[in-house]
């Protein structure tokens, strides 16, 4: 992994149960403010062993291609999801 990918990995691995963040927040925590799209690309390639379901778009919406799975996992962790969006407050 590149240093940036390692930073994304570490941020994602530290997300706790029920903690939901945006792609932009992951980038910010990794020290790369503005690299939200890079987080998405990283998750597409390396996300299977990380809690990908805890990462949503800035408006709280879920991944279009994984809505049902992401919603199921988030709800199992006590996160409120309505209409394909996280309705709990979350860091952006």
C-alpha cells in the first residue's frame, strides 16, 4: 500500500461500531482534506476487510450499489437509516 492508502486503512480500521463518517471525513482524518474520491477508490479496491458500511456520502446517503447490505449492517449497529440515508448526526 502507498502511504496514503495506509493512512486511509488506519482511519477506517479505527472506526467503532455505530460510528458513521463521510468519505471526506475519512480523508480529513488521514491528513488529506479534499481527497474524498480517493477514499472511495481505496474502499473499492481494499474495503472488503474494513468496515466500509460505516462510510457514507456527505449528505448521509448510502452507496448506491450496496444500499441494502449497508443499511442492514448499519441498523445492526444501532444506526438510524431512513430512505437510504443515515439520519443520525455524523462528522462530515
